[in-house]
């Protein structure tokens, strides 16, 4: 890890890897509060690596300063990879909206930074996240997936219920190329922070570190008439039991869990004015999370996205409308998440999956192969016939899907991208 952060007047210059988030935020604080500048220049042209955990909190803090009348200009990284990341993830947009338009990224494995200010926006952000993850991670167990959804809901909800953040919250989600079954979600706000909030109901809490320690325990809430104190506790359980990691930055403290090093709470000399939660869930060990959610000793099974979005009847049949699941039917890249989703849903539901082809006039052979040919091969003919129903197909589409399945049966999964 090598990188440096310097300040010259109102210019903050980041070189190499950006990892010292607190320092960066401290410089912004000095420029605005101590030196009285109304504008800040973030010079990241020589920055080579930046991660969503730091960047999302920078975005939240910068947005909050902007609401307070401070303007920011970003010099984007010249590294093409990182430069594109700044566009696709919305980091550019949240730091310097005059220069960067909102991201139009249509990727199938990540969700760009998304702002939400009320429960409706929060719900739509959470839905988008679970929808992407259902198509990105293969062979998910329903209980595991439901636990993940529950955690995203709880952590994003906390911002609206407790933080008093003027910009609401930002949420972003990534998957990993190397660890195919890992998902990391980050939620950042620029509100009062957990220590201040929790002390409202627990004045006996002394340090900020103690506040974070208490906040992740079962039943700890600032106000029992508002909350139950399960959100941070359950999310921490999900991450730690799955051998993922968990980090909270708030006020003058950082709480960090890492499966190799365990749980650590450190005091910070520079505060984080708001709350940042970084949660990594690992789905490698199936059904592990089924047991992770226990409150007062009782196993908890949340109502999930599969139930609310797809389940059509009491038998557990699923209605999968293809036009709602993919923006295009032309490529392998867009066929892959459809395949993953159908595999996941076939495994998760007790009934059959009705794939509705209504309003799909045509699809490409590569899409058909990726979505249905490989699905057929993965499930096998008997399971495919038991679990999958295709309806409302035009003759052309039926012909294309037929051909894709027939060819896939001949070639097997032998090609490189299977
Ligand atoms: N984003 C946040 N901003 C400020 N305070 C928070 C935030 N998230 C959690 N907290 C504090 O931590 C406490 C515990 O949170 P949680 O475990 O989700 O339980 P609950 O929301 O039911 O109170 C909250 O009562 C609140 O005081
Ligand atoms: Mg909560």
C-alpha cells in the first residue's frame, strides 16, 4: 500500500493508492472551516487505486459540504481504468456534478453509488441491489439471499431513521472477480453519527469506541419505541458468520471485524462526521446464513425479494417476465444474469418457474444460448422439465430457443465462457 495525500492551499493532492480516508476528510475540514475557502480542488490525477469504502464516504461528505454552499472541483485520475470507474460508479458525479453526468452504467455485477433520501428511494435502491445480486452470484440459497437483503435493508434504513443526514444516504455494491461468491455493500451518510445518536438513549456511554461496541450488540437501540436494536447486530452476525468482513466508521471511532484478526475497535484522532458501514458477505458456505439471524434466541426468516417480486401463488410458482429482467436480448453478456437468476429461482422456489416471453419479439442466438441453452444443461433435462415452463413465445422465439438448447446439448459446457 503506497500512496500520499498532501494539501497546498485549497488543493488536495492524492497520489498512488487512496487509503487514508480520515486524512483526506481532515484536509477538507481545514480548507473549509479553518482557512475559510468556499471551494475545494480534489486533485486525483495521480491517484491509481481507490475503493468504494473510502470513496463512498468522500462522496457523502462532499455532498453535505455542497449543500452547505461549498463547491468542489475534481481532477479525475488519468489512469484509464480508475477514470472509468469514477464515471461508472457515480463517484465523479457526487464529487463534481458540473463535470460528470449521472452514471449510465448498465453492468450486471455492480450497483453504482445511489443516493436515497426517503423510504421510497431507499426501497428502489434496495430492490435494484438484490436484483443485480440475484443475477450476479450463481447458486444462491434462498435463506442466504434473504439474509443479505435483510441486512441491506436494515443498514440503509438506519440512515433515514437515525442519522439526520441532510443528504440522506449513499449506497453502493460490488462483487469480486477473484472471490465469486462475495458481495460488498457500503452505506454512507453525513449525519450525526452512531455515538451521538446512541448517547441520546444511553447517556452512560463514554467513548465513541464504546458506542460502536454497544451498537452492534443485540437489543441495543437509542429508543425502544423507534427501534429494536437488531439491525447492526444482525448485519454483523451475517458478515462475521459468513467469514466476510464488517467495518463501521463513526465519530471518533472505527469498529472493524476481519475473519483472520477478529473484532477490533480503535479510537481515531480525526472524526468521521456521519456513519460509514462496509459489509462483506460471503455466500461460499451454503445455508450458513439461515442460522445467522436469531433474535432473542428465535430464528428469524424475513420476507424476501423472491416472495414479494416473483412468487405468484401459494404453491410457490414463480412468474418471471423476461421484458422486466433484461434491457436487451441481443448479447451473451445480457443473457448471463438471466441464466443465473433462473438457476437461483429454480432452486429457491417450491413450485415451477413460469418464464413469460410476452413482448419479446426476437432474441439473438447468443442470448438464447446463454440464458436458456446453458440453463437446460445446468439443470439437466428432467429438472428443466420439472421446474421450467416457457409461455407466450412467438414462433420465431420458440425456434431460436429450441435451436439454442439443441446445440448446447451437443457441445456441452465445453466452451471457454461456460
Ligand atoms: N446511520 C446511523 N446514524 C446514526 N445513528 C445510527 C446509525 N445507524 C445506527 N445508529 C445508532 O445505532 C443504534 C442501533 O442501530 P440498530 O442496530 O439498527 O437498531 P435500531 O435501528 O433498531 O435502533 C440506533 O438506535 C442508533 O442510535
Ligand atoms: Mg436499525
